[in-house]
């Protein structure tokens, strides 16, 4: 089949029930996403070859079971030669591959159709007669909490729903569920949005935008442009953050389905078509028939406080999720019930309590703060902070964050590969703050030394806060590994530190998903 004929065939494949048999598909990457793509396409009868760099014995055995080919090759040159020899008609790219990666660049230069897993999922969403609406969520921070909350609210409203995508559950796995879903809440990273393709969300939100992954996207403008794709072709509601003008501009510029509404959220009193706060009550003026004069009451800040959900960034997440759920028909009382039964993830403003020997010092795990915007929310929560900070900065500038919170810092413990940048920012913006640099040779030693150093600076009334404002892969497997090691080091400080375990916001991922 000629290149043009192959392209025409692939682009015409818009249903599970079309003929995918014999199609030569190269899948780049063997993570959770890559395996889900291979598993799906082999089920459809395609000839699938997975090309990847790091050995993964378990998934490699599964590839053999499902009948997919594999090529585990250490360097890009060898992978490219294998890809060229396979001569694919379609390339499906796992989210982490940069736009300028040699394999994707070769495929695109050759005119080979190149998709991400989200576009493939959109084309295959009709496996069952019960075709789910897609509710799409992105943002630099808080998108995972917003995704989880939205799914929780939809379930409370009697819908069969699930959180999928960048949250860790591949969308293709959900789409193959024989029961089908009424709605899927799809968390989208900027990596996935870069290769989004043509989809049409039922409702969509960009929770916020701040500098992140500029090394991957190349510029702030490219990063924002990727995030803005979440609103394209939205059918019912484009939800945006009133406190973040960039998200409002995204909605203004989006090409949407006629009749789709702009619905805002924020911590102020909401305008018509908005969600917000009035006298300590979260309210909905977005979907009230008399929204110009009335509002639905959802929950109170007092009720949220009793659940540890009253931090400002969490309230924003709740309001964004409520707007998405209301767009899909969930009633205000059902939303309130869902919020007050919601349990937060570990490693984001997770309060571990005190330890023996350091009375009055609170220890907090916010390992999910993989960028400055996320760390800002955690730092804003406490008055006196011994800050454990550092890792991979991903091309972003940490100086403004240090300057903003210098007044609350009583100490800083600097870890990670890019310590120089962090130390320099502390010297410029917080010169009087004591700081200790942790130069650990082993991953196992890093958190032990950081916690001991923090204990040496902390006094009653202080909070020791792990909010690194950086990705973790320089020293840890992912943010969760970093958080677990921090918690273990805290427990080992003195005989007891089991903690109270209150969580907070969420974001980022298995293996530091995109933010």
C-alpha cells in the first residue's frame, strides 16, 4: 500500500467496528499507556510492534502473550533503525516523547499518521452501545484532585463514571470495559494535549496555568497553547478560573460546538454563570434557572474544614469539579454528599503530625508539589516553615516562589540535582534564612539527611514542609517514592510518628506525570 493510500486508510478508521486488521502499528514506549495501546490494537487484529528503551520483563512477557512484537533497544539510533525497518502505517506515541524526538520526527517527516493514546481512544469509544461522554480536565496543578472529585460527584449522581487518562488508568482500558460508561473524566497532561487530535468533550476545564515543563514544550507560549486544546470542540460547558486570566482567554479563543457555555469558578462572589463563595458557602450560579438572581447552595467552608478540604486551592478544585458535574446533570445535594465523603490522596499537604522529641513541630508531606505553582499552595497554608525543596526544576524559575514566601521561611533544606539554582534563589530573596544543603550520595540517604537537618532547625510552632517545587526523577522513582521515603525518615526520628494522615490537593502522577 502506498504512503497516500495508507494514510487514507488510517484516517478513515474512526470506530471500534472498522477494519483494523493487518494494520502495521508502531507503539513508542512500554509504560502503562504504551502497553494499553498494544493490548487494544492486537485485540483489533493489527500487527503491533512496541519499541522502547528500558527493559520491563513483566510487560514484555505480556506482549508475547497478546501477540505483539517488541524491540527493547537502548539508544535512539537503534530504535530509529528498527522503526524504519518495520515501516509502520501508524505510529502511536506515549505521552513522554518530546515533539523533537528522533522517532516521532522521522515519522512525521515521512507523512506517517502519528497519534497519541487519547486520539486513538476517541476513535475507539464506541465498542459498546453505551458510549461515554468525555469530561476533560487539565491544568498545571490540581487537575488530579479535580478529576477525582468530578468522577466522585458523577457517581453520586447515579452515573457510571470513572477517572482515566493521566491520572494513571489508561483511557483505552476503560473503553474496553464491556459494560461501558455514562461518562469518563479524562485527566490530560500537556504532553497528551500536544497530540490530542480531534476530540469533542462534553465539558472541559483548565484549572490553572503556571510555568511548567518548559524544557519539554520549548516555551511558555507552546505550553499554554497545548493546555488550551482542552476546550476545542466542547459541547456543553467550558469551565475556567476567574482568578487566572489565561484560562479565560483560552475559552474566548476556543472553537466550540454551538451552544456551549462559558462557566467560571473562583473564591469570590460569583457572577451569573459562575461558581464561587458567598458568606462562607460554596454556591452555583452556573446552572440555576434564575442564575441572575439566585444560586444553589452546595457546601459550607465550615463543613469542608471538618474534612480538611478548606485550603484555598482545594476549594477551587471543588468548585471546578462541581461545575463539570452540574453540566452533566448532577444535583446540588448529590454534589454536597460526594464532597463530604471524599478522601484525598497521599503526598499532597498530607499532615503527618508531630514526633516525640520535637513537640509542637508539624511534619507535612507535599511531595506532589512537583512545580513552583503547586508548592505555592502548600507554602501559603503555613505561617512558619522549614522548607525541604529541590529536585529537577524542568526549565522553570524558582526565584519568584522564594521571594513570595521568604517572610514565612525559618529554614530551608535543599536537595536534588539542581541545588545550585535553589541556593542562589535563597541567597537573593531570603538571605537571612538558615539553609542546609544535602549532598547525599545514595537515594536512601537523601531523605534521612534532609529530615535530620530539618529537625535541627525546627522549633515549636514551625511546620517542616516537604514541597520540593521540582520533579523527583533525579533521585527517586517518582513523587510517591519521594514522599514515602520522607515519611519513613520522619517516623524514624523518634519512637512514634504515625501521624493523623489528613490529605489535601492532588496533581502530578505515577512517575511524575505532567502538570
